[in-house]
C-alpha cells in the first residue's frame, strides 16, 4: 500500500479501472444498470483528496498573511514554525487513515459477507482520504501549535477585515469545513435519494441506514473541523480584548472631558480641534468595545450555517418520518388500486 501511495497516478488509475470494471454493465447497457453509487462515490473521493491536497499551501499562506499584518508576535526562542507543523501533520495523517478505514469497515459490517470485495476497495481508498483528513485536523490545531511555540497573537481593534485582523484564520477554517463537506454532500444526496425514488430504493436500500450514520458522523466532523481551529484563537482574541478594555475606559473619560471643553469653547479653531480629537477618540473607544472575539465575520458564518442546514435535511426527514410518508405517496401513485 505505501509504495502505491507514493505513486498517486498509478493508484488513481488502478482505482478508476476497478470502478469502471465493477460499475458499468458490460453484458447489456442500460442506465439503470450502472452502479451510480460506486461511480459517484469515487468521484466524491477524488474531489475530496484534490481539495485537501492544498491544505499545506493554504495554512502556510494563512501564517504568512498573519505575520504580514503584525498579528503574530514571535518569542525570542521561537524557531521556524513550518517544520514542526509538518511533523505534526504526519502524525495526525496516520491517525486519520486508521479512523476513516474503520468507519468504512463499520458501514459494511451488516453486509460484509456479500460486499467484501467492495469493502476492500473502499477501505483501500479510505487510507489516502484519511491521510488527507488527518493533515487537515493537524493544521486545524494551529492555534495550540502557535501557543506551544511561544507565538502570541495581537488582535487589532477596528481592522478593516471585520475580524480584528484574523479573517485569514476564518477563511482557512471555512476551507477545512468545505473539504469535509464534500463526502458529507455525497452521503446526504444518497441518503435522500434512496428512500425517495423507487428504483434507487430497490437497488440500494441496504445502504440507507449506514449512509445516514456516516452522514451524521461527517456533519459532526465538519462542525468540529470548523469550530476547533477557531477556539484557540477565540481565547487569545478574548484575552486581547480584556487587556484593551481599561484603555477603552480611559478613553471614555477623556471623551467626557473633551465634550465639556467643547461646550465651553469660544473660538472656531478651538472647536474644530476638539471635534477632531473627539472623533478620533470616539472611534478608538468603539473599535475596542466592538472588537470581535472570533476570527470570522458574518459572511463566513452565514455560509457555514446555510450549508450545514442543507446537509441535515436527510437526517431531519428520517427522524420526522417524512421519508416513510413520501414512500407511501409514491406507492399509491404507482399502484392506485
């Protein structure tokens, strides 16, 4: 397995040949005889691996942007961050490969006797997928890694990005969640299609509950992947804001004093100077008071919520009995008598 993984083109070619050989009806062609679940699953897998393969480049770009914004403050003993991050990624990759492989085997257990060739194939492909997902988790712990490396964060009140200068972290977290959402979308579509359409239900019914279970796991993993990286940054941003609050309190007193002086001023030049000073200090005050404590803005959060609300629909339909009601409607339409 390891030599093959070091030759990805050969690995992908062998996988594609296996999918084509087992997924297409070679004896007689008919669209309903094509194993669409197998083919679409392979496409979803390759798409996930392709998007996940850029994780290292993206996290390094995120770190570079934070340093250019003067958000990261290195300690005197801080060494180059990237080699240690690579070692961390390798350890998490091994764990991810084992975890994903076990999830696939668990999904096949009810039908392992008849589906063992497919189980072997999907488990073999679970390994490279798990390696990539493990790396994503490693890069998702970047906040803890920075703390261990004695790197401090300095949030910037009033930063134009709407996240105190840490918007690149939120963008990276959304990317992590997007990668995990690809297999979740595949599972959601099939979890919806199997009980909904008679032809699909007749062929793939035994996959409905395993896929619903995997969908729940995938959504949980996506939420963890999105929230966990931001949590460490949230704590640091919260500490930064608490450190700046006394300055905001001092500014509030200065604003009151300037207001009193402005009311007593007589000349236009004096009023203009005081108004300019009042405007600057008022902006500084509200920048601190309204400084966000999460490295994301409302746009990133809205995208994440809407996407996951759509992925939850098959689970909601199953829990509420909507699938069963829809099946009965279809059966009456097909067999009105």
